[in-house]
């Protein structure tokens, strides 16, 4: 490994596994544990938070962090390219820590929401970790490590939720945010002193106005989609979000097209990158919608004769653990496969697997063994989609654009989750039936839900075929002793 020095930390391009690289991978994987503690884990204590603040507005408490993360992503991605990825990752973790502390002590719901918006910055930790890996490792090694870093803590995430649930029962939901703050600051210290700073930076100035317009536009439009079903589509608040978001997005596109150094140069993204982002949007969104469906079908007993239901056949935790195991295996496997056949073809394989797994959920909706098997395959799918999506996008971008391009992948993952969760929930809500005096989801709604996810994967399959045809994967991946020259040429 050849060495350089920056900010007192030895920096080199890793060409093979070493103790130093193992330490780096462990730190970045744990950094992504912060993402789950900030974005996903609070859902466990959502009922307690609603009771504490005396509100039924779950959308504000549930979706705010994810939506804010989408808003933060382009700004932090561009900042990482200009000022350094390690520096911005540390800042991201500290912002998330402050947000978690505000949530822990918030006396009112609206102060809590402000805290969640700050905590949502943690979403950037995942794509910044990917960008760091791709700037300190050779391309062949980076593909494998990206798969490990993005999915390596899946089992830890599941296990921690059982612990958090127990602690919240004893000490209140605030303990979750105190733990999240402690983990975030600990990881910030580790990143600052143990992770090297990238020597590759993009000269230029940060487009603050463009970042505010793009982030605000995404927040407004996705906020309307996410909160509209609960607050009302024609309510003043959601309509204001939609109108403000649409105006901001149009303004961003108009203004950015005239700037010499915009936040995102839309005109130069290129067809392959746009196709990659569309595949990630469709695939990740479909997976998230299926993950949302699993607890719903688990609550319904087959004895109700609705045509679906897994109630009494297995716990929800078991059904949600199956995709978590798949996630942990799928990421590294996709990275390894990407070094053999290229990330674009690996992405195509993930889409095909997701299509099969989603079709299988037609059977899994009423058969426990099938549900476990296909849920596991869906976990493998989403991990492979994420790792291959990051790797494909990274290969299509120069070294100076790794931060902003990785942020676009993360935006597509989050946007897909919001959109497809909304579509699925709307389908279920419009097809309910009354059984034993209670309103429940109908078989028509459940199977239509699965059909929509399947259709999205089929569309993604068509798009990914076009992607493979428009990219030109090398016949032979660069050997380790030639990779440094390849990276320097790309830079």
C-alpha cells in the first residue's frame, strides 16, 4: 500500500486486506449503525411518543427524519467532494447527535420534530462511508467493502431493537435518543482520528442556494406524499408542502442550469447514471413496500378465511429477521460478484432475484415457510441493489464527484421508500372489508399490493437491461498491481 500523509493521518490506496483496512471497515460499518438508530429504531417507540406528546399525528414523528435526510443528502454530498469526506462525515454525525439530544429533552412535539430533522442528517453517513471506501481502496477491493459497509450491521440492527424495546419500557422512549446520541458522538471521534481524509477534492464553491432549493423541494413534495394520507390531501398544511416543494424544484432546475458550478450538474449526469438511479428507485421502493406489508399479513389469522394471513404461524420478529439475514449476506456477495462480472450486471441479477422473490410473496402471504424463504431473498435483493447501485454509480463518476453521486443513490433509495409505501398503503386503504365486526385488509388489496411491487421490479428489469447495454463492462477487472494506475487515471 503506497502511503501519503494528510492531516497527520497516513493515507494510502489499499490494494489488499490488512489490519488497518479491517479497522476502517469496522468503523464505517458501525457508522451505518447510527443511521438505523436515527431513522428506523424510533419506530419501535412510536406509540409511546404519541402518548407523551398527546397527539395522533404519527406522520410528523415517523417520517420527519427520513424526509430531512433526503433534504440533507445533496448538500452534504457536494460538501464532501469540496471540503473532504471525512470532515463532512464527522460533521454529519455531530449534527445527528445534537438532533438526538434535542429529541430526548423536547418538551413539545414541534421541538421534537426539529430534533428529528437534525437527526435525519445521519442518513448521509451511509453514502459518505461509501464515498470514503471508493477513494481509499482500489476499485476491485472497494466493490466488496462497499457491500460489507452498507449491510454489515443488519443483524446488529435487529438485535438492538429488542434491547431498545426493553430499555424504553423501563426508562421511557427518551433512552433511545440518548443511546443514539452517544453512539453518534463515539463514531464521530473514531472517524476523526482513525479514518483517513481523501486527498481527492473538487475545487469550487458550495452552491448554498441550490442546496436549499433542491433539499426544500424534495422535502415538500415527499412530505405531501408521506403525510397526506394521515393529515388529509386537501388540508392546508400538506397542500402548502406540495406547492412550496414544486416551486422550489422548478426554481432549482431553472437556476442550476444557468450556473457554472451547480450543486448537481443535471445535464452531465449521463444516460447510464440516470438509468442506474431509476433502477435503484424502483427496486428499493418495491422492497420497502414489501417490508411494510409483512407485519400486516402477520397480524391476520388464516382462520378468518380472508385468503391470506400468517397470524399464529410465526412471530413478526421472525418474519422481519429473515430479510435482515438476507441483507447481511447479499451486500458482500454482490460486491464479490461485481469484481467478476461488473456492478451493472450484478445489479441486473439483483433485480431479477427481486422479481422472483416478489412473485413468490403471492404464496408467502398465506404460507409461513414460503414467506420466510422469499422474505430472505428480498433481503438479499435489497442489499445487492444497494451495493451494486453504489458501485455502478461510483464507476460512472470521476473521483472528484463520488460524494454527490453517492448522495443521489441515497436520495433514490429514500424517495422510492416514501413513494411505494404511500402507493401500497393507499391500495390497502381503498380495498378494506369488514370481518368479525372489524375493518381489515382484503385479499384483493393485499394481492394488488404485491402485484404493484412485482410490476415495479419488472419495469426495473427492463431498465437494467438497457443499462447493461449502454455500459461497457471490462472483459477483465484490473489486477491489484494495476489498479492504482486506473484510479489515478480516473481522478
